[in-house]
DNA sequence: CCTCTCGATGAATCCATCT
DNA sequence: AAGATGGATTCATCGAGAG
């Protein structure tokens, strides 16, 4: 690693890096990660480029009245082609740092779903499927179908490991978005915990757009290790706080972030 | 219409045409249809070309041992480019025969979802959203996410009619595929009935790949009219039988397939 | 009529073995 | 070598039949 982490858990189970994903990923060794789970900035919303560029993230995703609570997300105003190209870049970098057979999962919405599957494959991954999750509290619209679902696009680094002892995971989830959020597009912990179970036990989960570290929280709670990257200082701080709150027991098994699990001395 | 229908309900509420969709659609007048709901052959399955082009589409999707129960579907063996091109062709024809503001809905699976949204827009429609439906009895696979959802991609012929009195429709459905099927990929009637409710009351619903006419059944049960096209003789016969079974009351309001609803004389 | 068990099934996918 | 074939595998759900 070229840079030193913004925060580590102390027990080797989690680390958080400040900076641009592409730059930080470039400093990671090949095939050190088991699973990637991330929520890239969507660049969704308006149908035209002007709509997307005009406002920051906070005004775009939320009803008026809530603006002012959150920082704008970095890199959320690209046009469609640039977005796909940029995704392919960091997805290719994620592929390099992931072990063969490792799984990637990308949160996306209905409008960006086709772009996401394209970018995933452009980055060299094998697209394996889509896992919807339904928000029962979605806003109703007269005369049309309620926009109730978001999606997780998933794939693998080449052929999947043919482990017939691993359990089959659910094909869809049902959850309300968290009420008390630290981040404007924060995902439900219940769904995230379900998703990280594709990672091997005590495997390393990477999130190059860590935000407030829901992925990290889920990974640790499910007995996996976590490596997060985030650009915005405020979210790094909030994420470290959330992760630190559950890393309290110094007698937990000591783990090396880039190595194997080992028992405490 | 150039050709005469294979079957009509007698009361003007439903008609079934034999033949290739593109040919039959070409014989329809402009803007005579309110809503399109159809389940085209997906040409899906497998990561390799050979898996898609497998001899017999029934053998492709079902376990050996169950392959003798059904006729193969027509046109389920296109490669990716040909599938997108062919979809764009009939989708453009559907757009021509649909009234401005009319809605289209297309059943698809996870693998063909992005191609379907591309083809929809290539055909001139405005893509409006995705409605997943979950089948809890989907086949599981060890160590990966169950492939439990299929999708309905929907859009509109230009701007949507702004009818604020129309009810809001669900954003996802939950249903098991019917056990006692007439067609190998028959869709649940419950979901189909939910979907046709986007059509205006007594509006005309078109299905250019009618199969065993679940769309028609749903349309009639929800008080809409139905126009179906199907290529395979066996399915035409089964579809006519299913539709005929619910058109029993000669005192039903008399409707003209291409006109307005009118009371019986 | 209700409850329970048992068997069958799936718009798959992977892999070994052929042509 | 590339394509075709056949067998094995996952488990929630449904229907049939028994109790």
C-alpha cells in the first residue's frame, strides 16, 4: 500500500482509506480481496444531462426541506457515457484485486441497471444475475406502477467456485430504507448483511465507495473483514465512528487484513 | 385487416389471429390499441451461444423428463444482436398501432432485461420503469443468489396521459408460476390481471405473442378487450379454448374490438 | 374439514464426455 | 478444437393422498 489508512480497527479486521477509489485501488496487491460490495454514485435522476449536472446529489434525491443535512456526494454528475466509462475503469481495478471466483455486487436503480450490467462486463467481470430489493414505503404515482424496487447487480471474477456446501442465498429482499441516516443513499443493514454472506467466512470485503460504511458494518457483523475507500471526509468520519462502535472487544480473534484469520495469542 | 381472425369471441370483446406478429401487426390500422402486454420468446439461457440455440427450447428451460409435455415455442433461438434487432422491429410496429400515451409491458428475465430496455427504446417507446415479480419456487443454486425474480419492463407511447384519478399500481408482484400449465412459460394469472389494470376500462389490450392467452384471460376478467397473435397452432387452440370458457354470457355488453364500448341492443 | 407427510418441479447451470 | 449431449445439483412451494 502506498498510502496509510485513515482509520483501522486495531484488530486487523477493518480499515478505511481516504481518497479517490482508482488511486487507492492502484496501491492494492493483486487478488487480495474475496468480495466487492459497493454503491457507486448513480448519476441517475433527470433524463437529460442538464438535469443531472444542475443540482448536487442532496437536492436531487430528496424532497425539498431536507437539503442542508448532507454533503453532496463526490462524482455524481457525469453524463451517461462518461459514467459507464468511469465505472468500467474502477471495475477493472476491482477485478485485479479480487481472487478468482470472487463475487462482486453493485447497488443500482432501475434506470441505471442496464448501464451497470454493461459496465460490469466491460470491466471484465462475468455477470451472474440481479437481486431486487423492495421498499414498501416507495412513493405512489397515479396511473402508473409504483417505483418500489432497487437492484443489486452481481457477478464473478471468472468461473465461480463450485462449492456445493455453500447455502443458496435469497433472490430478493424486502426492507425499508433506514430512518435515521448518516448518508443520503444509505442502504438497509438487513439487506447488506444478507448480501455479504456470499463472501467466504472471515473473507475480505472491499467497498471502494464506502460512504457511511454500511457494508463494513454488515461485513463485521457477519464475521467478514472489511476494506473501505471514501473520498468525502465527513463520511469517513461517520463511517469510522459506526465501525468503531462495534469493535469493542480486544479479545476478539486477531485478523490480518491481507492474510488469513489467526487466533489471538 | 388483411387476414381474418383464427377465432373471435362473438361479442366483439376478443379476437385471436394466427401467424407471424410482424405480418399481422402490419395489417392493423394506426392507433387502434390502448395497451400492449406481451411475453416474447426470450432467446435466453446459458452463458454460451450453444446453450441458447439448444435443440428444442423446451429442453433448454426444463429438466429432462419433462420435455415431452409441450410444443416448442417459435423463435427462441436468436443470438443477442438478432434478438435486439427483431424486438425493435415488432416494437416499432406496436408503437404505430398504439394510441398516444398508451402503455406497453414486456415480460423478460434477468439476462435479457438490458437488451429489452434497449429494444423498447429503439422501437420508439419511452422507457418508464421495471416491475419485478418474485417466484419463491425458483430453482436454487448452491453458493449463489437464487434466481427468484423475473421482470416486466414498461413504457409509454410518448408522454403519459396525466390521469390523476387512475389508481396507483404495485411496484412488484409475488406469485408462483402455475402448476397446471398449458404453455411451458405460462405466466400467473394473478400478476397478469394486476398488470392489465393500466389499460383504460374496456380498452383494447394487444398481445403479439399470445401463447395460451393468459393476457387475454386477464384482460377480459378485468373488463378490457383483447387482440392476440400467435404462431403455433397448438397454442392458438389452447388459447381460444381458455378464452371461450369465460365468454359464456350472451347478455354481456356488446363491444366492438376496434371501437367504443356500447350497451347491448 | 383440517393437518401432515411425501413426492414432484423449476424461462438453470456446471461439468464430463461425446462427436 | 469447438459444439452437442447428458447427468447432477440446489430447496421453497404445491398438490396429492393419508390420517
